[in-house]
């Protein structure tokens, strides 16, 4: 069974090599090249949010788009941007909340350790 994340009625995963390769091609390298530098404030399981940087919106949308390809037909980059717009229009939604979803998606591809 592959690990997935639900987002805006889509089932997202980076479990396949094809999806990982498409993501890395779109980003020009591993997504970890974007994530690890922003974690400069990490210490023994705790994160110092005052030192943390959030990745760019284009990075996050690219991760979400790549992860939608395996289990959802016809999700274009434009459609993913529209879905992110709808998500961010939600009352309790934020870019930080979107970042948490992206981190979960990266866990599906084993880029980051899973918490369970």
C-alpha cells in the first residue's frame, strides 16, 4: 500500500520513480535542495520557527502538481494553481498550512522520514 495525502479532493503521492523524476526535472534537482537549507533552525526534534524559511509558492505548487499525476487523471499545472487558490481562500487556510501539506507529500516519496 502506498502512502497518500488528500488535498482538494485529490489523492497525492510521490511513491513512484516516474513522479519523483518529473518533480526533480521540474525543480532542477532534488526537493531536498529547497527544504534542507530552510531547516537551519532545527535542533533535536524541535524547530525554531524564528529561523525557519518557508519555500516559495512555485516550489510548493510544483510538488503538489507532480504528486497529483499518479492517481488523478488530467491535473494540469493550471488546475493545480486553481486548486491552491481555492484552498487559500478557505477561512483557516494559510501558506504555512499549504507548506505542511507539501511536507506530508514529500514523506510519501520517502524524501523525508514519516512520523508513523
